[in-house]
C-alpha cells in the first residue's frame, strides 16, 4: 500500500471515530470514566501484582478501595456541603446589601473627582441591576441544591463505571499487547515511541495535577475555615477542584473569598488574612507542588489545557471534559513529532544537504 493510500486510510478511520464519539456521546460517559480510572490505577495494580497478588484480585482490591474512599467521602462531605450551600443561598440578600453599601461608600468617597450627578447615576445603575443579578444567582443555586447533587443520581455512571474499570484493569496488559500487535509493521517502532511519549506526558500531568488539586483543596478549605470565613469549606474545596485548570482555581477562589470576607468582617485584617491564604497557596503550588509532582517538561502548556477543556466541554459536554486532556496530550506529542519531521525534510532546508552544525540546531528543542 502506498503512503498516500495509508494516509487516506488513517484519515478516514479518524473521521469515523469522531463521528462515532459524537453519535454515541450520550452513552459513552461511564465507559470513558471507567477507562480513565483504569489508566490512573494501573500502576497500583502492577505494584500489587509484583507483590505476588493475582491480577484479578489486585484489580478488585483497587476498585473496592476506591469505592470505599468515595463512599466515605460522600457520607462525610455531603451534609456539610449541603448545609453551607443552603446557608449561602439564604444569606445572599444580606451579602448583596453589604456589597451595595460598600459600593456606595466607595462612590461617595470618589464623589469629589466624579461629581455628584455621576455618582447618583452610578448608584441608580447599581440598585437597578443588583436585584436582577441576585435573583438569577439565587435561582441557579437553588435549582442546583433542589436537584440534590444531580451527578450522584446518575445511576448508570455510578454502577457501570466501576464494572468497566474493573474489567479494563484486569485485562489492561492483554489489551495493550493486542493493540500493539495491530500496529502497522513498517511504522510500529515509531508509533510505540510516540505512544510512550503520550503516556509519559499524560500520566505525568493528570496524576500529578490530581494530587496538586487535592492538596490545594484541603489546604484552602482548612485554612479558610480556621480564618473564620463563612462557607470556607465550600469555597476552598471548589477552588482546589477548579485548580485542575491552570490559574483558574486560585483566581476564582481569591475573588469569591475576598468578596465574602468584605461583607462578613468589619475590619480589613481578616480580609488580608483570607487574601494571604491564596497568595501562599499559589506560591507553594508554583514553586513546590507543581514542579515536584507534575514537572515542567511533562506538563501541558496552561493555554493548551484551557483551550482543550473549553473545546471539549462545548462539543461533548462532560464526556468532552474527560476526553480533553488525553486528546490534548496526543495532539501535543503529534505536533512535536510533525515539527521534528518537517525540520528534517526538504520542505525546511530546501532540498540541499545540511551541515552537521545545522542538523544539531534543527534537532535541538528551543528553551521554554
């Protein structure tokens, strides 16, 4: 088969795969989630297997342990989270009045340079839109609360995902071997090398970033609660969870926490403490957690991560969010491989032979 026909074959296969994913997106979520769990837990099963535990028992032990931890976390956290979310919804009018009063004081302070008529217009504008904003936010949070954490009610996700994860974990090595045997013989070594790079990049980022997000969530929740911030548990855990998206968790948590602190406390000292918690968290994340657990060379670029998550969510919803990072890892490795091939081709050097010094410069990666 000629290279052109091979390229056409794989291109058609990719299009068919994309069409199938889009067509079956409503039923694929438990299977993709199970595959993600199996991928993340495979190193643990491999270690148990090295300790002379049969593969089936090792997979069953890991899945049961994960379900136990998940169940205990739900039992402990749901009542606290539900109480704090209910309290937040109930206190929204008080927070709104406090913020409106703070804004009016700021406008009065700025009355000199702005003029009384401009200040009056700004106050009228704030009063006009604050009620609609509060009503919309209360309706959203109230609907979220009344649905009782809808994700938990997705019985298919809860029951099918562990079963899929168990069978994939049990047969993981056999599946990898079978897929490897189907690779085109002429390009098998090159494809395996790219797959190893994808695995290294994806595993280093996802597993490391999951630990970073969990660590930050626990730190923010505990620190904000100790600082006396109302709903610090919800804000802290949410900021940690969203930290999976670079910088979004710390920025959103900072803004929400400082806004709550401004309406809760009468002095600026507690507000400064709340702000300092996020400054310390961001410093520790950027200088210690992320470099040690994720690593600068295996991590995906923050802009690429944000784009992949937004695009995946827009195209396939929650399924797209689960597929976004694997697709981003695959794309980053394939783009790097394509650039390497281009730099060594006639398209780059114009068909002339390049010297040893030029070849070294071509193969060197530019510093980040």
